[in-house]
C-alpha cells in the first residue's frame, strides 16, 4: 500500500461512517511517519483502523470497503475495521501518534502509530507474517534500540513475554549486522 492509498481509505471511511478521526494500528501505520515506505513495508493491501469516537462501528468498514468488497476490486486495497484491543501497545502510545491529514483525506484524519510503538506491537504479536516487516524496519534504522527497550518495559505483557520479544528484536538486529558485514568491502 502506498500513502495515497491509505489517504483514500481514510477519506472513504469518513464518508461511510461520518466520523473524521481514525486510529491506524496495523503495519500500514508506518505510512504516517514514513510516507515513502516501500518494499516489505508496503506489501500489505489492508489498513487496520477504527474510528476514535465510535470504535464499535469499525466492523461497518470491513463490510463496506473490506476484503472482497467492490472497493478492493476497484482500488486493490481495503480497510480492515479492527478493535482498540487488536494490538498490545506500550504505555502512552496515544501521545506519540503521527497525524495524516491533507487535501487527499478531505478532512479525515488518520492517527498512525509511532514506528517504535508499531514495532513493539508487531514483536509482541510474534506472528511469522510480521517478521519480514520488522526485519525491514531494523534494516532501515527505524527502531532505536534504547527507545524500543524503554517502551517494551511499559508494555502490558508478562516478564517472560518481554524477554521473548527482546530476544526476537536482538536476533533481527544480529541478522542485519551480519548482512552489513558481508556486504562491507574487504580491505587488503
């Protein structure tokens, strides 16, 4: 998904629900802080979102512009109306949201997750499908290690789960470090 496609989904969501503000919590929230995101960061065709003021109405989006809808057939992307409980996020994540609003959203506002908060949520979920996404975030330097550690500490999961998440993150950092060493020119 490209940034203009997320903006279209926001515009359509506002028209359907009559709400103007949405939380975008899935992988495509990366388009808030990084509108040029491409490659493994832009593979998803869905934008996971819910209206701030009426989160219970998110399922209407799935039914009208969701997977398999005429909207997806026409534009190639779709909305997945989710719940505020869909992602496990660090404390105070709402204070770090990135605003997406411009002439293409026609008044609608998408509040996208801060990239580090998004990374924490992806690692906490631990789904195999999220690994290429988080690995690419690490490759592109989008996840500051110290910030990640601090936010992980404030995430409402048990200590063992936090240790697993930290190990997954460190393993991906080590992978990127190895890749960089292999690509570095050798000097004689």
